[in-house]
């Protein structure tokens, strides 16, 4: 079994330097924060998400999404390839991957942005479908279940994908305890610094 090494929440995989998932850890010479930031720039302009909260003390709207995830089972194990998708919704311009990582890791001391964190686990072959999802705030002060519908999935770990892949779809939550209702859509490429996997 091979593990792709990275930092913090997720494991660094494919970035602007052309490295692909599965790169040997020995080839990573400098993994200092400055070096990591120079490789992984997460651009998410307004309009990559349109998420509206109609009930609940969060939001009320989120216009950006950052997409990442951890892949497992697609290497030497022979297991069914799956992805733990991680989406971060915010209005803040978190252009540096490690800043997004801090929010996804629920590090409230390093993440001061108003964010929603969404996790969903599914087989990569079944990505374009409807999935159960967990929606949380930084620090875990809010945690509800919802429905994530993926309408477009370009695998960031596939060698045929030149960039870092893409994911699009919608999110729906209608929770009574706590009282949270939200709906919206998203469409954006994956950020290389938010990808990783066990190969």
C-alpha cells in the first residue's frame, strides 16, 4: 500500500507543478508552508456556488466553493475506488490551500471565515448520483445531514484529466433539530492542494 503524503487535513496530490497522485514521498524535498503555498493556489471566484439558507442562524448565502477529497482503493489494494468528497462553502477569498485546510480541519483559531463544510463518501464510479452528506460549521457547533446531488464529476485522480478535475451539483438540507433549511448549487474545479489519497 502506498500513501501520498501532504499536510494537515488532506494529502497533497496534483498541483501546478504537474505532479500526479502516487508521487513518491521521497520526491517531495521542501514541504514548508511557503513551498506548499507556491504550489497550490485555490482560486474560487464568486459564483462558483449559490447556496441560500432559509432557516437557521448561519449564512444566509454562500457564493464560493472549494472542492477537495481523499481517494482510496484505486491503487494496489484492489478495493473499489471511492472518494471522500470535501466541499467548503464560504464568501471569503481563501486563495491559499492551507487556509482552506484549516477551515476543513475545524481549526477555529486559524479559520475565522464564515464557512460550511460538507462531506460525502461514495464510489467514484457512482459519483454522478444522489448521496448522503454531513454539513458542519467550523468547530462542529452545527452538524446536520443533507442530500448532495452530483450532476458532473471529472475525476481529479484520472490520468486522462489534464487539470485537477471538476465537480458540480446541488445541496439540500431540511433539518428540524437543529432547525436548518438550505438549498443551492455549486460548480468548480478541484483544488490540487486539497486532494490526496491512499493508493
